[in-house]
C-alpha cells in the first residue's frame, strides 16, 4: 500500500472532519468524551484555516489526518487519527514523519493523550515522545524535533544504523549510549567501528572499562568506554588510554549523567525494546539526539 501525506488547509475540512470522526468514534467511550467528537466541520475548517494540517491517503483513499497548532516554540498535533480500516499500515508513522518536516523551526512536537488509553500513550512513547505534564484526564507528551527515531528489526539492522552514523563522525566526537542490559549498545558500537574502519573485535568493555581500537584506514581511533563502574567521568583520566580523546571518536556506554562533562557537544543515542513485553523480540527503537554546536549540521537523511 502506498501512503501519501500532504499539507492541507480549510479546503479539505470536510475530508479531514470525516477521517477524524471515524477514528475517534472507533475508540473506547471516554468520560468526558473526546472534544474531537463534538467539533463541527465549520470549527475544524477554522482550525485548518489558521495553521493547516496533514492528510494521509492510502492508494488515494483518505486514511489519516491531524491538525497543526503552533504554540510558542512548540508544534501541537491535534485531532490525530487513522480510520479503523487503515490502521496497522504505518499511516500514523507517516503522519508523524510529515509533521516533523512541517514543524521546521520549532523546538518540539507535543501531543495530548487521554490517560484512560494506555495503548495510545505507549504508541507516542514508541515514537520518541515523553510525558512532560499530567492534568487528569490529559497526559501531555513531547518530542524534541532534533530527535530522530529509528526502528532496528534485528542486530544486523542495528549494526547498519551504527555504520551509517559513522559516516558523519570525526576526531573528537563523543557518543553517549544509554539502554538496559542487552538493549544493543555494543551492537550499535560494532556498526560504528565497521564504518570507521577500526581494527579488533568490538565487545562489551565491562571488565576492562575501556578499549582503544585503532583505525586501519587512516581515520580516528574508536575509544569504547563502559561508564557503569566509573565513579565519575573524570576517572577517564586515570585509565591511561594510549590515545588522546581529541584524536578519537569516543563512545561511552551507560554514560548518561556522566559523560556530558566531557564535551558540550555530543550525540545521545538511547536504545530500548520496541515491545518491552516481548523479551524474545530483537526489534529495537533507537532515538538519536544531537546536542551542542558540533552537531547542528548533523543530517538524519540517509541513516538506516
């Protein structure tokens, strides 16, 4: 199925209204009811006339929609819905991807979900949104716009993602990896190492705290650090690494809250299970957030 998402205005109010109502009417009854169900076509037309919206079609048939509502530096996504017959065809994902592009210049995307719908909240969390406020029955979730969310189906896909990130790395870069035990941090680092062309098998550095992998292609070395047993990142100075961190790409596992002092610029990579209840699944969600001036030109295009 071919999913196409286009920006729309007041001229598509009738179609958007039909899509939103079909989507919200299929949801469990809420008390109080969702405001989308009482909104008239004329009211929705006014919303679309102010800031526009997005309409998704599958093979030409209207399938999903949302309304854009900028507030300050935040772009709120309102009336997000996919008609029941078109669910599970990646329509919502396509709408979110298009919303990221439509919100260029804003700091983040924000949605408001109902706390009675935990599956809906989980969906937004899987797309990189995090709860920032709860005012029952509403839960507000936000995703920084400079965070890219990738889904790696297996270990090979995780290595491929690391390899594609490596194409934009240079000496002095810092990568901070977070994720639970077995999430795929070392697998991602193996992809980085392959992309950088370094020598030696990349394995978990747990028992040695840090390893240096020299380049075989004249590029920077890869310093692979496990911060789990470090009392503080300043202890890196005591590791007697045979390379300067300014001359290497440094990857710090379990580094959140410790490695930030190494550099004002870093690439934060968070890896979590796509389905936390399915421990056998290899599928992971990878959130990549560039932080600091070094990464302003970092491109998400071409990452896989």
